[in-house]
C-alpha cells in the first residue's frame, strides 16, 4: 500500500472469513478509483469469492487481475449482472456515475457497494432511495476513513464502552495530497467529482453521525475555495463545514488538498471526539516527527491519560458484517438510513457552501 498516494489507499489484514468458500460471490466493476482495491481486500479477507471483474479499459482490468488472479475478466457489465451467483457488486466509478450504476445493480437483484462519494446530486440520491426501497437491495458505501482505519474502529469501541460518556462534539481534519499529475481528468471536473465537501467531506460527516449517534443533522454553514490551483479552475482545494445533530452534538470539519511534500503519508488525518466524561484523539495515518506508522489513539477519561498504537490489532469488522447482512438481510454493518443520511448531508453542505475563491483565481 502506498503511504504517499491516498487514491491507492488499500489496507489489508489477516483473513477472518465469516462464510465458507463459495458461499458469498462478488464481482468488481468500474475501476476508475484505486479504492476498489481496498474494497475488494476487505471483502475477500472476510471470505467473499471474487468471481468477476469488468471495466471497458483493458489496462485497468489487467492491473486488477495481477492483484486478484482468481477473478475472471467479464466481457461486459451485463455478464456480471446476469450471473445469478453474484450477490454483491463492488464498484469505484467516476463519482457522477456511481448513483446511476447502483440503481442498475440493484435493479438486477444484487447488493451494491460503492466508493465514496456515493452521489453527486440529490436527484441521484432520491433515485437510489426509491430503488433500494423497491428492490430491497442494499446500497452500501465505502467510507474508508472510518471503516478501514483501525484507530477509527477502536474509537467506536471506546465510545460504546462509555469511556468518554455522551459524545458532544466531533472535530475532523481530512487533509489529502493532491498528486495532480497522477490524477485522471475527471478528478478536476466539478460536474464529475461533485465538489470537495461532497467528495472527501463525506468521510467526515459519516464519522460524525456514527460517533455521535445522530440520525439527523443540520448543516449550519459550509465553505469551499480554490486557493492555490489556478491551473485547475474547477478544483476545490479547501472546504469546511459545521453541523448540529438531532441530539445536540456538533461537528466542525476541514478537508483540503494541501498535504506538504515533507509528510511521509498522503494526509495527516485526525479526529477529536469530546464527550461528557473525556475525549479521544485519533492520529490516523501518522504521528508526525514521532512515528511514520498510523493508528495512534490518545484518550483521557475519569481514570487517567491513555495511549495505544492499535495498528494490526483491531481489524476491520465492517466487511464481515456486510457479508452477513447481505446473506441474512440484516443491518449490523451499517443501516441503509445511515448510509443515505451521510450522503444527503454532504450534498447539502456542498450545495449551500460559500465560495471563498479569490477573484483572481475564478
């Protein structure tokens, strides 16, 4: 896994199958974003059988098969959708195409697992809601900054155990390295990537809902800007927002494309969770100038001050839970309502954002 390239972030962990071989068959398609590898890693490690892969670009398929040689190259998307053995389709399409593809997959009677951001418009979200309700298929989202980060998983366990009491506020920092020369053209096209709050902001809003236990929230204000990338006029390199949840908990988050070259990883992602009886700080990918590894958890509770480095100790339970949810039609991994609410709020934050881009760059 490349520590400097967030687009190819694909954690792996020891296999912990929750099903027998061949019991849960999946396929991958739309290989536009490197997160497809993290998505497939998690599912395969949890026992899924990766049967098919499809993308119209043969080079993408070739690279995928080098990682997963047991998969078969499909001749078309239809070959996958018409295969009765396939229970779930994992996809990382261009963001503006993720919603329509999900509607198609669910219409074929299969569950859908997409990279974030899951939609670029509220109209796409509504179409997916209607299709999920009609077909009873799942529309799940790879919110990797919580689901595929062991320190983030551990924070959820501490909160469930009552270590910091009731959560009052979540502060999220999600800086990313731009690596502009390696990005595809769609990455810089506003209509296709949806905007910075819609895209990487979706991680932050999902974490807020999860850690705070909110089912609903309101976006109080949000801002976006292109401060330093005039060569890419449709790019937003900065965004932030403030939300309040239905239980009174609040959130502030900032996302940006300003990771300096000197950092040893793609972004110094941090989360601070304040509760009535303590607080937690996650240093997800680095503890700068101290450790070039990730998953550092600091917390203070009524018993004292604590620190643990949890890399390799916690695992990623979401993927096994998702497989069992698909088989048993339960909602242990993530509820459909939660998935859609996180997506809705990031779209609202994006739509109402004040644009701070200097006039000289507009």
